């Protein structure tokens, strides 16, 4: 399909960039909605250098900022363009075992805020434009990029670290409720539940909405939170040399092809409210299919964002974790508060390696600068995560 105006979020790298490039080649007018102007313009110039006739525009959009999302939607509206497609592709995660919460500009938990609340708001603000294009006879589609990790059954050993989504604690205010994997799993589950609920609400409008798991693609920004060695392993060994042998890692091109099929392919024309597992329709988790939960999630998401027509929900103050007095004899050998010097079990270390995280073994092999235990920096609510910060244990983008 050609000649449509499509917005792709997070289009400066990985699956989003590759898909935007193909969609331009297909003769569409593609808007690269990226948070960083430099990276966004670099992507635009790369597309233009390969395809000088490409109809491509950069527009600044930070999904971790309500103000930025509103500004983006306003600017799109003033462009006077019709909108035929929205790809909610941008995504982040923290290191899976990281239990330190980070926050968006508005004080939402960062992973849920960026991966679910941001696209929820953006989609709502653009719905009239999408419906209008459908009324005018356009083929109008929304694609939400999810992940197989929404489903604990696909996680093997990591599954023991995740619970069902607690919609009443979407911001992980309950003490001990947060870790990077839980938030990523929940945010991708929320994307699928949002897809199902939105599809029902869009019935009869001509606008379709589907969710996509693009597959495990180690060559994207997936590994930003790992050591250089692990990044190299994931990108060039697992995602490169070993990929044709071990087969399960997929290429960025594969992810982009799956995305392009959903937003522009003829075979899925008119299909709505489905979860696609790479190239074909698949089964999302039982948890994702609970209609009551989908409806409640809708209400809570709109409430937290204080959107018009929703009962507003105030952000809560996080619960303080209970202070436990250690037994006298263990006290002396106990690690400092952040537990960084605790001995790792062999199993934990193996799991960390499997998930691309830095293990104690890796840490021990690094030259020691000083022997004092280091405290982890804790961000407080309302303090924005710096989107440009790429240091380890900070924000990373992942499957
Ligand atoms: N790779 C996989 O194995 C895999 C598997 C399943 C699902 N996914 C999903 O696929 C999508 C694309 O990820 P990818 O693998 O292609 O990783 P990627 O290369 O890191 O792309 C992620 C994109 O999201 C952007 N982004 C992050 N935070 C943002 C924000 N606050 N506002 C706007 N844009 C933001 C990033 O921008 P910056 O460059 O500025 O950081 C980047 O362009 C994500 O939703 C991810 O969850 C990936």
C-alpha cells in the first residue's frame, strides 16, 4: 500500500528505523517521531541519502513527557495532513534485575509510563485524525509493538521473578513490587490489553488496531544496559555469527518486515483486535484476554493521565519498605544496604548472563578503583530520567 501518512515512534533506531525506511520506499509519507532531535535528524538524513525522493519528516516526541506528547499531537494537527497509520514502536526497559524505580518527567514509573501511558495518550490525541481519514475512505491502522515477554510462559527461568499485572498498583508503589523485568512484562501486556479494548471501542469506525511481537532481535538497542563485552556478544555473536545456527534470534529486517506487513500489508486489511506473533496471528497470554482487566486498565490509564472523560487518579507516595533488624551474628557479615557485595549463587550468575546483565563475576574481573561499597543513585518521583544517559543500570531499550 502506498501514499499514506504514517507516524512511527522511536523511528531513529532498530525496528522502527528499518520499518520507516521500507515504508518510505513504498511511497508513504512517513513521520519519524523521535525524542532526540539529533538522532531523529540523522535517521532522516540516512533515509534521504538512500532515497532522495522519500517523503519523510522528523517530529520531536518524548513519550516520557505528557507535554511533549500533547505538543506533538498539536503540531501534527496543524500540518493539515491526513493520518492513515500510527505505529507505537518506541520502548524502553531497565535492566531486568534492577529494583530501583526511575520516573518520567511527570512522575510515572518510567517503563510503564513510556511503553504504555505515553502511547495511550498519544493514540487518544490522534484518534479523531485517524477516524477522519477512515471516514474519507482511507485504510487506517494502528500497530502497537508488544513482546513475547508479556507472557511469563515464554520466559523460562525468568518467569519466577514476575507476577500478574496489578492494575491498582500500575506505578509500583507497593514496597518490593518493582523490578525491571516485571515492569517491562507488565508494560508490554498493557500494550496488548489496550489493543483489545481499543479495537472494541473502534468497531464501526474503519480504524483497525493490532499488537505485534516482532521476535527476539538482539541487534537493536536491546543491550544498552549491558557491559561492552555482552553488547558485543549479543549484537555480533548471537545476533550475527551464531544467528543462522541457533535460529531463534531474528534480524532487524525481520522485525521491520513484520511491522510493515501489519501497518501496510494487504493480507491484514480489515483485521483488528489481534495479537501477531511475528508473521502470523498468535495467542497472547490468558492474562491479556481478561476483558474486565482490559476495561479497568483503560480507566486507570486515563485516570493517571488525568485525561478528559476519566476519573482522575492521583499519583501515590511509594510505600516505605519495612526496616528489618538483622540478627546479631549475621549483622557483621551482612552486605551494605544495596546488597551489592552479597555473594551471588552460581544459578543467579548464570541467569544474569542469560539475560545479558552484568554478574558479580564480571564485576570482580574489573580492576578495583576503591574497596568501599558504592551506593546506588535512587531517583525520586518527579525526577526525569535523562533520555540521553546511556550508562549501565540506567535506561535501556529491549525486547
Ligand atoms: N529487539 C527485540 O528483541 C524486541 C523484541 C520484542 C519487542 N521489541 C519492541 O520493539 C520496539 C522497538 O525496539 P528496538 O528493539 O528496535 O529497540 P531500539 O533500537 O532501542 O529502539 C527503541 C526506540 O524507542 C525510542 N524511545 C525510547 N524512549 C523513548 C521516549 N521516551 N520517547 C520517544 N522515543 C523513545 C528510542 O529512542 P532513542 O534512540 O532516543 O533512545 C529508539 O528509537 C520496542 O517497543 C521494544 O519493546 C523489541
